[in-house]
C-alpha cells in the first residue's frame, strides 16, 4: 500500500524519495532505504515492492529483504525409454528439491512407481515404472527451494513409450488357497519378469501394481470379485497386458483350480440370473395392466345399451363361413351372394340407434338368411328386385 505525505496549514510532512520509505505518516520517523531486491514506484511510499522474480518470505515484515525463487530445472532429458518405463534426468541445484507430475489423457494411474520418489527428490534423476506400451505421456518437473519453500516454473516433457512385443502370457490359472487368498499362475515360457495389476470390480480406479520374477502371484482378497491383467518381459522387451480377467470368489472353492475364462462365464451367467427376474417381473406387470384394461372395457360395455356395443358385436361376426350350394346362382355365377354367418346368435338391429342409416341397412342385411333370398329378375342397370321368403 502506498500513501503520499501532504502539507497542512499547521505543519509540513516530508515525502520520502524514490527508493526509500517510512511506515508511518509523520515526521518523527525517518525514511529508510528499501530492503535488498525491492523498490518503490512513487515518492512517499510506506513500503517497498519486491523486484520481479523475488519474494518476501513474510509479507507482514515490510523491512525484510526479498529473495529470488528457485530456477526451473535445467537440461531436462530422457536417458532411456522402453514399453513400461522411462529414465529422466536434469541438472541438480544444491538448494532445491524436485517434484514430478505425470499425465496423459487423464492423470497417470495411481499405481505408477517413481524411483527414488515422486516428490522431494534430492537428486538429478528419476525412473518412472508401470507405464502402458505405445502410450503418450506428459511429464512436468519443477523445483522447490528448500529454505523458502518457493516453487519454480515447471518444465514440461512429452514422450511416447515403445510398442509392445507381439507375445502374450498364456495358460493363466487361478487356485483359491484360503478363504481370503487366491494364487494366480501362468506359463513361464521364456519370460524373466512380470507385471500384474489388479483391482476390485466395484473400484476400478483403485488399481494395484506389482512386479514379480516368478510365474505366480498370491492375491489377498478383500472383495468378492476382482479383475487382473498380466504382462511379461523377454529379451526383446515387454509384452502388452493380457485381456482383463475376472476372479469370482463365489465360484471358486478352496484348493480347486479354476481358469479365469470359466470364472468370467460364471460371472456373466450370474449377471443374467440377476437380470432375468427383472424381465419376468416386467412381463407380469404388463399382463396385469392389459387384463385390468380388458376387464374395465367389458364392464363399461355391459353398462351401456346393446346398440352402444354394436360395433364390437359386428366385428366379432365378420368370420369366414362356408358357402352352401344354395348361395350360388343357377345361372353359372361362381361367387356367392355373400357368405353365411357361422354364428347362430342374432342381434336385433334397431335403425333408430344408428347415426349412419347406411350402416344400419348394412348390418340388417347381414342378419338375413341367404337361403331365404332369391333374385327373380334384373330390372334396369343393375337394380335388383328381391323377394324375401319367411325371413323372420
């Protein structure tokens, strides 16, 4: 904060010149020179500002010197890289420790190993282990000054791991040796080192990484279902991870060998068994709803007059009947006048209840017995004269 000393009618307050300051607005205090690596921007300042890239450890002590922060790491280089790891080095400063951050699409997996450490590295080299093959990573390195705890600007380094060796770990077997313990084994072939990563099925973000030199691994379990992957090292480099495999403790008895493929199928079947009751329940609910709607519609129809449900009755009577010999004309026509109705139920048709007279006539005509209808003669262009015999 900066203030200018002003003159009043009673007495004058003297301004401090550039490069000097005094913390109180009075003539009792003398102007002081700005501390080391600091300056003032105007006359009459009550404090001094640190120069660029310099900091005051305790900002409340305005007469304390400003110190420089640490320089960013210098000569950062990649010394070696393969499918799963990278060596990074830089020029070391005795006053600094160093910190590493690893990212790719998202932050690097939590199980990645940093040797000797990820933070407070008191040296000039770090090895990062547990990377995926043929994957692009971004490493950020920055320095921290030991006695000030100030941080430098970071140095970013991007690299891509090498492609995996075209070979796979095979013949993976699982044996449960105790209530909370399983042993995973696989064929050794010409491998000399292995990486295995595993995690509970319900917590995929909590992956655990392990390095082994023998072709077996003992897993202490705290969950019912796990997933795991294995990769191996040959003289040509590292293979890719195997496909994700499943360990289901509910499917493996103690001292019973089990292949992971069988376990996977059992877990899939368990999922089907869990889903099937939901599907059946949904079908039952659907059937109940349809039945309720059907019964409700029937009750509504019964509460109305017969003519109100006529359209429903009419549709039910549109069934194919057989054509009797009397329904054909003796003149050689091959089509019946209309098919006989198979049902014996006759519904009285009241024309007064129809809004459309044409439909009433049509329904009434279908109530006639075809055997009682005879065409006596044709008059004019297609007008028929019908004689009805004992219709009722």
